[in-house]
């Protein structure tokens, strides 16, 4: 019996660690014969029932688990809005060069860190058409929240803190946008999209007023469509004293195509794990640098990197590690110093590898791939808003749903065809949405194979839609019971009472 | 054919021609008509690309401008600690199947991630002796801020009391986050936390605290509960192997930085926010949670669950905005704990504590030096010297020894007068490191060099 007494009432793909363990099994990774001198009142009384395993067991366990995953390294992973491009291996090796550094080290011992970060800030500013960059946010959502704090500080500086209580988001926005706004204490107003998939400009103007702090816009939007009246949108927000936030999730479409700063955005975040090829790590880590125009700089998180004429670097705070008595207008600190630096090193390595021409080619090829794939599918699948997309596009499986197979069924059918499914049921404004982003690193043969798979599935829907309800049948496991998982949550392995 | 500018691009010129023809255009630019003409095709002013060999050399040159922690005696620690990482940790966690997957939206092809995260939750729940652990927050700092926001939601109160001995980076993030929903953050010395709970959403205590001092959490939790507030404990994973963990202390939400569990320091990130709570609070919890279920055949499997808390479903009513998290770091932490086991984890924790106590005794014997903690400490302590902490830190740096001064920990003049250094020990602290530090401090104390004090 397992040490914990955990039982396995049903077959399992791979035992849990606790089911593999036996008391007395352990490796010798760290050894200490010392006796720690801890006052009795503080000593752990609770049992510490961690599994005891040998290294070979642990290696096999995690190797087996990894083999149950689909990944970019194993195949095409066309999750819309996620930019699952190839993640170059040299980036990981570059990051390892900076692994043994503590964020509380002196700037004097970390000149290479500061030089890299400073150059990265410069490159991101040039790509986005912004003036200054904060590397602190650790993901897109944290960057949204950071930017909204910046908005709040900006309005407060102008004596309008109490007045500007609302953030406007389009109905096509990522869920993080309204969630960030609410978390930042704002009321959220949602405006609808028009028939061409743009923000409805009249609806936006109707929602705007002098109580608006800002507007959050993804461009290209979550339909994969470039906002056709983006400058008018930005002008309308600015006309009432609001600020325009750019959600940079779809920046992979814009490298050298256009700069958000030239379109009227006041700031934009970058998901470096999307556009700049850093691995998504089964859900994270990412990094979300925030790029702003000069008028928002005073409010950016501290500290800032300063470059001296002699090529040396330091932080702007008076004594490098001390928070100054006043932060000036800065919102404070989101993450000590430079955020997820290990992720940022990977992005920097990618940008230096590709250079300007390679980055421009990246967006060209991403747009080419999406439009090609759409050309192959148009006719058999209905396009949600049928105009030229950028780097991704959204289909609606509503016609298939009427024949008995939903977007979810089609997604599961793709698994049996050997592909990771697209994003489904997002954006929320499209019924039975299928959001497909092929990225620039899939060869034409793979794009064709993916299109062929989706066309075969369309045929199946026409002839035997019900057969898709059983999909997937070739994955490690069949469809899972999510309802009972939520109704009677089991959130850790079970131990006997 | 022309060479691609992006070395990872697969397309030949023929491919591109065929694809453009299928679309019905002659060039990609014809697909960009929605982009305002006056803002189309800017020159970016970026450097040209490099070969992999060139870029590797460039990164090595940059890295050579740093002094790595391992380049000399190293005593900086706190939230982020230099610890031994077993070889199997990166070998497993950085397998492409984990590294290059994303959020397990499609559970049938993501069981590796989901089970690994479920096991992480289980291991952390055991270590912290808490009911529920989520799949990760960004880092310790954002976990503290999210804990405060969760307490505000759960109690309907907007005042948060935090101990001044909570790590300064966490307090800074908490203050910054709190500007959004205008939560009132009150900082008091840890000794006054119990007396400050009235009207608070939560009381936040760190044990062991930022300076390594052991803190009696029970009276703080009791006082918080008597006042209708929650008790949030900031803790450290290795300490929990030896010290009574948050659950039995009466803590409602336990948070901490998970980096010491096999994750590289990497100048501050990516790391791991540990977030745990009592079962009764789980529907107020931020972030993803993996849960166990079965498939249609009855085979055990795992899914993301309780998702109606999350932004992609609940939008502005979500418990948090977090989407991308630190799943890979959670997998690293689980692999680390699985490899070390309970005895290995205790051994690593004991090594840090024992070496810190031995180092403290040795330094305290030097005239003019004293240990400045307010009580017993765990695996780090503060050292007070005549020359002051900032000057000592800089003088030691001149000698290739890296320590942290306490100056950064004090804000807006509070607790001024403490100008010490903090010395963290772990299993990587060697006898030679200790000798080097003791010798240098002894020499500096004898020299009494006034110039050092500036």
C-alpha cells in the first residue's frame, strides 16, 4: 500500500507521486548532519507526509507525465491569441548565463544585466513607437493592472482622480481587461462591436464622458482584424481627456507593419512569451513589459535604469537599494527591479538573432500564414466577420452546430487528427467561435495538413456529426467530467482520515 | 531563392508565391489596407540579425560583466535564496513537452501539466498544512497583494494591517497594488500586529520575518479572528519543513515565494507565488486550480476547475485578473520536493539554520559586533557593527563578499536607526565562506577606518 494510504479506485494514466512512494526511499541531493537549534515552541508538530522516492522513480514519473502533453516542440499548436510559435533553444541557454544572480546584488556587480535590460527597453520602445518602458510586469494581465495604476496616477496629478471612475472595454476584449479594470477600482463599461468587427464608434462616443479614465483596445482585435478607424477611436477617447491602453497580445501582427504609438495609443504592453518567442511553460511564466509615451513616464514603476556617458549603468534611486522618501509621481513598485528577467533575456536573444529584417519578416509571414489558412478553409467554414485578417482569424461553427457538432466537438476532432485545437468559445461575441493563429514558424506542408484535417472534420459533420461527440479517441484520455470536478472539488491527493 | 531574414521561418520563395496566389494577392502589403497609410511600414531602427554563434558570444560578453553569486562568498537572501538545485530538476522540467506547452485549455492533451500541477498543490498543502493551494501566482509579492485583496472581498473591509518586518519588496508591491482599489495599508511593528486588528480585513505577518526572526503567529491569528479579520502569514518553504506550518497556527491565507524550491534566482524572476487558504475561502481564491475527476471511461484525470472565479469566464467580477501564471515554476518546485523528500528538505533547511547560528556566534565574538535580531532567528540574522550596515556592505563588496544592508527595508523614516547587514545562510554556505566573512569583518572592525563609514 502507498505510504499515505491513497487509493486508486479507477485506472490511471500515471500513478501519483504519493502512490509511488515508500518510506525510507530517498536520494542524497542534500545532506546535513547538523542539528538545528530551534526553540521548542516553534518546532513543527504537524506531520510532514511528503512522498519518499528515488531519483530514478522521479525521473520516470515526470518523463511519463511530459509524454501526456501536447506542445509546440511536438506539433502545431494554433491557439488563437496565444502566438504558439517555435521557441528557439539558444534563448534558454542564454538565460542560463544569468541564472546565478540575486536581484538584491549591487548594480556594480550586475552591469551586464543592466546593459541588456537597457537595450531591451530601447528596442521595445522603437518597435512600439513609445518613449519609455517598464520591464517589471510579469505577465500581460499584471501589465494591464500596472497601466491602469499609471492612468489613475496621471489623472490624480491633474486633479481628476475622483472624477475619472470608468474604464471602457470592447465586447471583444480579453477577459483580463475588464478584470484588471475592476481590480484597479474602476467601473467597467462594455461597448459593442460593429458589423465589420470594429469597435462601434458611435457606441463608443455614446459611452465616453469626462468620467472616463481610459479605454482598453487590442489591435489587431481578438477577431484578428485591424481596427479600421483606430485613429478616430483614439481621438475620441482623448477628446474627453481619457487615455488609450493597448493590449499587445496581438503584436505579432505588427512588427514593422505599424507602431501603436503612431496610431494614437498612450501605452501598450508586450507579451514577450507571444511575440518574442519565450516558451509558455505550460501556462507561464511570461513577461509583460509596459511601453508608454513620454507623458506617462513619471508614473512608471521604480526604479529606472540610468545609462551614464561612460557606458556604465545604475538605478535612479538615491542609494541603490533604498526606496526614496518620496517616489515622485511613480506608482511604486510592481516587482523588485526588472521583473521576470530570465524571460526577458530570452526575448532579447530572439530580437538580436532576428534583427530588424527578421522581425519584419516575422509579422509578414504570420499574416501570410493566417490568410493562406483562411483561404483554404473559406467555403467549408463560416468566417465570423469576413474581411482580411491579420495574423489570426475567427470562424464560427454555428452552421456545424446546427448539424449536430459544436466548436468543442470540432476541437476534440482536431486532437484525433494529430493537432492541438484552436482556441474555442472566444471571443465571446462570436457564437461557437474557433480562433486560429498558425504563426510564422509552421511550414506550408503543416498548414496544408491542418487545413486538410479541418476539411475532413467538416465532411464528418455533414455525414456523421454524432461521431465527433466521442472525440478524442486517440488522446491519452477521453473527455473529462468537468461538472463533477467543480461540484465536488478534489484539489489535492486524498489521505486516510 | 533568397535566404530568410528570420532563421526560424520555414517558407521558401515558392511557398510564399503559392500562398499569396491562393489568397489572391501579389504581396503581403495588399493585406494591410486597414492600416492607416501614414503609419504603415515604419523603419524601426533596430540592429541587424546575428547568427546563433554570434548571439551566443554577445550574450556571454554581457554575462561576463556580472559578478555571479557563486563567484565569491555570498550571504544575500531573504525572499530569494541561493540553494542547491539537483541536476534532475532542470533535466525534467525543461523537457519541451512541459516548456513549450501552454495553459491546459484542452485537458485530454494536457494531462502531464494538469497532474504535475495537482501534485504541486498536494505537496504544498502538506508542507504548509493548509487545505487548498492554487496552481501559482507570479511571485511572493503579488501573492501578498492578492491575499490582501481576497481578505477585502471576504470581509467587506478596506483596511489591511501589515507588519513592518514583512519583506520590504512584498510591502512595496502591496502598497502599489492597493492604490488601485484604494485599500488602506497600515504598517505597524510585528509586535503591535495583534493590537491593531480592529476593523481590518486582514493582518499580515511574516514568520520567519524579513530579518530571520521567529515570530509567534498564534496570538496574531487569535487577535485577527476576534476582530473579524483574516490572518495572512507570509512564510518560506524550507522553514516550513522545520517550523510549525501556517495551518496549525490558525492562519487563513498562507503565501510565500517558492523560488527556493529548485528555481534559479535569475536576477528576480521568473519565480513562484505560493498561495494557500482554508477550504471555506476557496471560492474567493485567485488563480487557476487543478482538480481530480474521471473521463467517460472512469479513468482518473485532471482538469482546471472552479473556473467561475476566473477572468476568462467572470470578467470584471472575477476574483483576480491573473491569466498567464508560473505553472512551469510550480512543476519545478514539485520535482524538487519529490527528489529531496521530507528528509532532504529538512536537511537543506537545517543546514541553513545551523550555519546561520554558527556564523552569528562567531561574528558576535568580534568586538564591536552584535546580532541585532529581536529574538531567536532561523536561517538569517542581522549584524550590527560600529561602522554601520551600509558602509560594511560596501567594504565587504570591495573584498568580493556580497551581503545585503538593511537600509532598503525601512520606508519613509520608520524604524530609522537600524543600519545593519542581513546575513542569509543555506546549504550552499561553506566553511570557507564563513571564514572569509568573519576574517573580513574582524579586520574592518579593527581598522575602524573612518573612510569606510562614508
